[in-house]
C-alpha cells in the first residue's frame, strides 16, 4: 500500500517517477493566467492566519462547505476567521475523491511542512502553526511566490485599472515579473446597459475622451489597451459563454451604441452583434501588438438568483454550461484568419463533452508561423483535477501536438495555489511513463524528458517571449 502524498504521488511506475523527478520537478513556474491581487503583491503583505489566503474568495471551498451543510455565516458571513477555518477543517474529511482533498494537503506540505491530515482533531494545531508562520517575513506574499520558483505572473485586470501596483513592482525590482492581462468583459456587457453606461462614464473620465458614439468608445478603449502594452502586457483574456461571431456592418453597431447610451434595452440579435464587433476589434488590437489572446468558454454563471442577489458574482453559484461552441468559434477565428490578423490564441473549454471539438478546431488555424500558434488550453475551473486534466491532455494528444502545449496555470485568487503546477506535471509525467511502460512509446527518456520540460515550462517561455 502506497503512502498518501509520498514523493511518487500520482506516478504509477518507475518510468513516470524518473521523468518527474529527473525532468519536471525542479522547473520554474510561469503562471500566465491568474487572479492574484497585484496590490497585495506590491504591498508584500502578511496574512494574519490561514483562513485569509485559503478561504477568502475561494468559491471551490465555499461550494464544498455548503454541500457539507455549513451555514453561510461560517463561509462568507460574519463569523471569525478561526471559526470559519474550523468549519473548513470539519469539511475536509468529507472531500475524499474531490481534488480539494489533494490540494489542501499538498499546500499544507509544500508551504508549511505540515504532514498531518486536516480534520477537527488536528485543526487547532494546524491553524496555530500555520498562522505563526504566516505572520513572519519569510511568509509574506513575495516569499510565498518565490518559494514556489515562480518566474512570471500575469494577473487579470480590467481596462479601467491604473496598473499602479504593476508599476510599483517593476520600480521596486521584484525578481518575479508581475504583468497585467487585459480583461475587457465589462466593456462589452450590453446585457445590462445601465451598468455599462456607468462603466463608459468611468472610462471617459480616465481617458479624457468624450464618448458620444461607437468610434469614440473604441478610441477610449484603445487608449487603455495601449496603456496596458506600455506596462508590459502581452495577453488579453475573455470570459464568455461562447464566442460571438454574428455578421454585422458598422452602421448597425453605431446604431446599437446609440441605444445603449440612451439606456434602451437591446434585442438578443443586437446584443450578439455588438459583442461580435467588440471581440473583433479587441482581437485586431491584440494582433497589432503581437499579444496572445485567451478565451475561456462554457461557464453558465449565477445560476442561483437568491444567492446571487445576496452575495454577488464569483461566490460559488456558477457551473458547466452546454453551449453550442463549434460553429461560432470557427466563424470568429476564420474571420480574423481571412484577413491574416489572427493573433496567437488559447482556447479554454469548461465542458468536457467539447474537448475533442476544441482540440480539433485549434488545428484548423495553425499556419506554420509559430509552433502551437492556436492552443487548446489546459483544463480549467471545474476540470482542473486529475480526471479533467487527463481528458484534456488525451484529447490534445489525439487531435494535435501535446508536445507544443504551453502548460498549466493556476487561474486562482490564492497565493497558496502553486502546487497545482506540481499536480499537472505529475499527471503529464505519468501519462508518458505509462505509455513507455506499455510499449506504446519508445524508451527514450532523454527525448521524452525534453518534451515534458517543454510542456511544463519552455513552451510557455518561448510562446509569450517572457
């Protein structure tokens, strides 16, 4: 019987073990998509206790706690940090076979050298020991990052963001590159024209551009896009149910924008056309600057209206959607490619039923100009676990070149999430190792080891030019 979380965790054979320990384990990390708050990095803050980096904003854990019957007061409510932690500790033993069980104990080991299993019996000791460490300079957030050998972090930032904390980090000479990523979802949220007009007012104030029509709206957004580029940004990102790729003419979009400015409700086709136009303009700017554009597709958000009204978005009420993806994705990519203005692109899929669709679609638009120009991105959100990652890796292997994949990212708000890269690397090594052991791949560990290193680190470094 194997020991839980031993050095060969997830590595089912000596070949996999050799590949991981010999080639993957010690590589640096490039976290090219996450939601870490740059102000906390710039401030190099110390957390007061383990609840703060673990449970503040972590809707993965919140969902598990709710499923375990924990009252909301102990999740997002007014109970103390210690009381919330104890409820999480009481939930952890019930997360067996959920990835949270693995992540929880990997993080305790890798950051705090705590090997005890978290439960009500160990909760107080673990809370006290981790809290004492978190309050020391060695556990300030910059040290938490460098402890995991992180080289690059790309945060997720709205076009209105001043990027002052990114500027401060660069000025301070922090060893880790902390770069912004342009996430303009709010700028195309025409489902709620009143909120969008408030956003437009803020954009107008920040840019000094009087926004009275669609052209001036684009001018203001382009100015922010330029501002991001001037501050080291090389990526954009979009969170969408599906790509919008409706045909439109400029006069239609101009008329739709006038309706938006007058707070008129839009028809569904008008919404789709406006979003289609916005996505095209953003993509053209990305291509012009040589950025990488990312599209996270397939989330069905805010399913629970009562909970959403009480707590707002990103609090654990989202799920996998079953949207039709292939045709609109094809139309969108083809429109840009037809004009030879398709930037390097990463497509992330949330519905495992669409894995093969996404993997096959990316192959339609690789043009030989860049290795892996169009990427089927790593399994994310509900799928960034053993089964989901393995399915994504197998779909990419079968339909494209896994060897050219740009690897893993955290997509996390927590500074304690970097063991997810280790998790991914172990799974990659296990897949190759099992194939070698089964005689399905040659026993060429040197070449296979190079491929694994590329997937885990070098492909991303070359793809993004970090």
